[in-house]
């Protein structure tokens, strides 16, 4: 499969559903209007035949999305408010809201964190990751809220990247997961790689994978749901979402890895990057930041507490 093509195999949970809805739920870095253009341009096929947004997939169908290369990519600064919890000459820590994409991607070239950072910082962003990802050292998913570190200088970028590589960062998340976790704490040590049936998903797999370790502890139990803290030892894409699904506790509101519908009205996966700590790459001082639960997360948690 070529790099600009995405292949998805329709599973039982998506069988009989319109493709536009299925793809919108899974292609979270693409806007709905961009996905619609792909349908209109004949860039989406099912079993080799062009599909429309009204096409319904059947279990086992092979959907191929041919994502065109942008003719010219200009990432423009945009005056988007930022919740900055710390800033100095070398780096800043941002509290990202759910629903914001970290950096531009096909169909999402504006409204991203990078667009906002370019407006706020001007040319004072690390150039190590190029024009599309200036200053971006690590990322969190579009629908995950919470703390993210951004490098303004190249020396800060190098130092923060080294801490990511040697797993010395402190990264603690809050999550609400399905079902009751009986033990008070535990560790998931299972390698993660691309799901061979769906390139948009990752899964626990033992070929073409990377080491992944997540520690978790129970904060509150609600019978059919559990409120947990998850601590990343490694930082693979979708790691907490994949690992919790692997042990039969998918995240509430996670349409990609968990049940499509939920009774509590969660509009996104209930995952919040609440604590971020690291050694400042210039001063050598350890600094740590905490972000309170956002309103939508707290509302769902209150529903569980009040049932």
C-alpha cells in the first residue's frame, strides 16, 4: 500500500453503515468537507469500485482512500486563543482543548495548534520538524485534551526529544473506561503496531511493532465504568486507547476502539493529559504542570457519581 493510500477493512461493527459516517469517525485528522471531496473526486473505492458517501459497507469490504498530495502547502499563522500554562525563551506548555488537531494534515490545514503557535510565537519556534510541525516535540490526539510541550529553540527541542526517547518524562492521564477494573493497579506491557486490517488503527501485535508500556491505577469505581489514572512509560500512537482496549476496558466515547454509542453522552474519548513533568533542557531544573479536568469530562464524571 502506497504512503498516500489508506486501506480499511470493514468489520462487523461498521457493516451496513454509510461510509461517510464510518470514515468521519475514523479519519479524525481530516475534516468532513475534505472527506466529501474525496468521495466527489472518486478517490474512495470499495472493493476496487468508486464509492459515494451513501455507500454502505459490508463486513470484509476493502475500502481504499487515495489521499492526494497537496499542490502547495502554506501553513499560516492564525489568531486562535491558546491556554498557555508556562512559557520562557526556549519552550512553552499548552493546555490543548479537545477537538483541536495538533498540526496540519490532509484536509486540516487551518485551525490547528500549529497555526495558533505560529501567530503567538512568530518565528520563535524550533524548525527541527519542518514547516508543518514547527515546535512540535510530541502530540496528543485531536479528541484528547490536556498538556503538551512545545519547543521554541532547537536546543530545547533536542533536549525534550531526548527525554521522550529515554522515557524520563512524567506523563499522567485521566480516563474513564468501560467495565469494572478489579485490581487497584496494574501494568500493560504489550507491543503496539499498525492494525493490518485497518491502517487508521493500532493494535497489540508482535510483528512490525514497538515496545509499549502503560501503568494504571484505579481512582474511582462505578460498577460498569472505572475512572483511572494512566501513566505512560513509552509514548506510542493511541497507546492508552489501544492498551485499555486490549485488556477489555476501552475508553468511554472512543468510537475507533470502543463501542460506537454510549449512554453517558460523551462526545469524544474520555482521556485527559493531566500531568506533564520534565527536566528543563536549558536550566536543568525539573518542572511539572497539572491541568484540571475540562468541563465536558467533569460533566460525564459527575453523571457517574450521581447515578
